[in-house]
C-alpha cells in the first residue's frame, strides 16, 4: 500500500495487446481498443495506455486504487498475474471473445467489473461463470458514404483474417455451387495468422477453378479498406463464431447488405440488414448466395433494409460512454476503500 496516492476518478490505465497499431495485423479487437482509448480521452478521461509486455511488472507499477482496463486477450490467460493484484487495483476486464476455461473464471471472478461487446457475450459469460452485472459496450461504427452497388449484385466482399474460425473453407464451398452465375469475391484479411490454413484455402480455390473469381488481397486498412467496401454489393461472412461482428456494421454503415452465419452476436450487429444461415453449411450458404444473385427484388429489399439499419448504428462515442459507466461503477476493493483519507494524500 506504500504507493497509494490521490487518484482522479477519471484516470484509467489501459493494457492492450502488442501489435495493436500494426497495420499488417488489423483486427476488430485492436480497432475497438484504440477507439475506446481515443473516445475516453475525448470524454475527459486521462488514459494511460500500456502495451502488455511484462504484465506482473507493469501491474506492480500502477498505483493502489487505480482503475485498470484490460483487454481480455491479455487478462483471461493470466490469473497468476492479475488475481494477486485484485485487492489493490480496480481491474475491469474487457472480454472480446470468451475463452471458456478455469483460468478465465479466476480472472473474471477477481475483477471489479467485466465488460463484453454484445448481449450474446454477456449471457454467455453469466451462464459460464455465474457472474452478476456484466456490462455491455457494443462496438461503434464510423459514418460512411453509401456504396455504389451494381445492377447484378455480383461484387462479393469478405473482410476477415484467413483463419479456420472465419470459415473461408465454407465460403469457398458455397461459391463453388454458384459458378454458373456472374460474381467475383474479394477476400480482404491477413494471410499470416494461420498460414497453413490460408495456403490450404488458396490451393482449394485454384483446384475448384475459382482462380479468376476469388482474390485474396491480404490486410487492408484506412482508405484501401474503405475502397473495398465502396465497391461491394454484399458482405459475406461464414464464421464459425463471432462475439459481435464489427465488419457487419462496417458494411451496413455503407448500406451494403450482409450474408452471414447465425452465430454469437452477429444477429445483434445485423438487425434486419441481411440474411443469416446456419454455420458450417456450404450448401445453405450457397443457396442464399444464389437467391441474392438471381433475385433482383430481393437485392433491392435487402439494400433498403441495410440502409434502414445504417440509420440506427451507434457511434464510438456511445461505446466509450458505456465503457466509462462500467469503469465508474467498478467498486474499490475493501482493503483500499478502508484506508483513511489522509493515507491517500
């Protein structure tokens, strides 16, 4: 307790993953963390961001009673570092994707508060660990110009790192069922997260005769990613699991409808702005693609629905406000709270 000092209520230490600002490793979680830090600062918080390299040592240097917001990718696997510090730090864990194991249970039970990025994730965390009062701060989205769209609806876009969990193999299986129709698909996302799987998927595309129709563009950020969305008719996402699905709302912000799998928090992100099919089912995904490509009335209806959903999407300031509410509500641990006022001076 020797380094307890007077702390402003709106001081927060944020521990984020290494590579959070690396443009070659874009991810929804990294975007979320960056934007929350920026928007908390805009709300008047003093945000002290730390890239988590040596978690025990970094935590030990943070003053007693401080609010500490931790990305779940860092926190959930590290109870040995976090639990011993829970008596003196107001630890708030942001769970992007539940790990569903006992180490995570230890961390979340010791935390002063837990934040998830969707109602689905909140229910999952409560069911897994019996935690009360889990907060939700759904991702925001930036306003964007409407995509141009095309008459035939054949410009398909997948924005996801090429990993098994994102279901590119399912997507390719579905595309192989509609080769009699006109379409092309741009797959935007890292090829380095799971290189063996990415290589398998690209070889499979070649073997299926899709070389000239499916393009693996690698990661895109900023203006290059904006251009990919602007040229798209339909976002396709065949994930096996998603806590929310930020690419869904990024597409909807441009009036681009979505065809996605019915997993996790995707229905929350989508609203009525597209179509949902069961996960892991190339035939079902392909049948939905065929409907989209063959039915102009359906395309028009889904584009109208996407534009209606666009008008309801929250901005990042809404996300930061929800996070700030959770941070403010995080209780002081009993040991620190019991210190006399003069000891905090």
